[in-house]
C-alpha cells in the first residue's frame, strides 16, 4: 500500500484498462503503415461496442460477441476504404464523418440493450500460477482478451518487420507509386490494412462493453479512439512503443479509479478527465523528446493527405 493505494491491484487493473486502446492503436498503426490516415477510429470503436454487446447478449457467447464487434467495425473501415481509395474522397473529412456516423448509429442500435447484462468473459485458468503473490494477480489474473491484445502486438511487430507481406505493406506506405510500378496492388493492400485496423478497433470497443463496464452505455468510448490515434504518433509508428503508450493511458485510468476508491478529496470530474489530459501531455513531451532520430511517418501518409485536399 502507498497512500492508501494497493499497488498490486493498480498494476493488475492497468492491463485491463489498457486493452481497448491498445487494440485500437495497434490496428490504426497497420492502417497508417499502409499510408492511410483513418480518423474514424472512435466511430469504429463505438460501433464495435454496440455490435459486440448485441451479439453477445443475443447468442449468449462473449466469443461471438467479440467476433461481431470486429466484423461490424471492419465493415465500417471497408466503407472508409471504398470512399477514400476508390472514390478518392478527402481522408480527413471522411474519417470525421465515419466517427459521427458511428456515434449516431450506435446510439440508435443500442436503445434496446440499455440496462442489460452481457454474458461474462471468463479469465484464463492458469491454476496455481494465479495464486502466486504479486505476480499472480498482475500477470495471470486476466481474461483471455488481455492476452490476445498482447499477442496481436507481437504478431504485428513481427509481421511488419519480417514478413514479406509486411514489407509490401510498408512499401505501399512509403511510396505507393513505386509500389504500383513494381506490380503491387496498392488499393488491395490498403483495403486489407484498413479492414484489419477496423477489426481491432471493433475488438477494443467490444472489450469496453463486454468486460470493462460491462454494459451498453451511449458514448461509452469517451474519446478512447482519439487517444489511440495520438498513441500511434507518439509510438513513431512502432508496435512496441504502441504498447508503452497504451499502458501509460491504462495506468493513469486505473490510478484515477484507485484515487476515487481511496477517498481522496479531488473533484470526480477532474479525476475523470485526468487520464486524457495527462496522457496527451506526456505523449506530446515524449514525442518532442524523441523526434530526433525517431522514425518518421510513412511517406505516403503525408502525400495522401495533401493529395486529398
């Protein structure tokens, strides 16, 4: 205990609190590596939250719930891909429209699910490992989606660094004209990257409604999608730094809940906004500190933005 705060509980809560943003940021990293900026992450997350919740409640299966959330958000991302890559609409405007559309659609679709409890998402049965002091609750006391999110970060890191398809995706992000001249299908690569990013954003949203809350509440993402976008920039488009940024946000979120539980005389509104304000400030400072020598954004990302204006 430090100042009435249980550090072990804080560390364990950190991992669960980080999972939605970690999933969304990892997906957006892949999309931006392909040279496309999708500002619709918030909209995809909230649609994933309501679709995942509705699917889980209807079928009684949290696994199907997560699949439903991922599919719904992937379809939204595919719509964004169609508009920006085929019809060449402005990426910034289309992404913002996607967020507004997602917020409105989720509010409408979720009306019939308010006040309903979803089926429980069980923890991974690690047996005696979960009972270990300190390490047990921090490392071995979580539901399976926490471990899936960590595995996805590792897979994305290895895919972008070592896989041939990952190298193709990076080539498309760096110079889509050169990639096209080499015979790579630029639009198909970007469609796949955006759909994957949407699916992960949907998983993050579904985690909010099925595990973190767990219930459906209108606007429950509360800016998590925008934090995910900021984390990708902070991470210099590197998967391992996405993990650091997401865990920073999750740690501050868990800390503000612990402060409330410990009875600190801090207005609840200040505590509620603290994770967002502090995370953005820290990301800005760290990005400024590491900008010299840090990998720049994929070159096609900047060219695509200017071409769409």
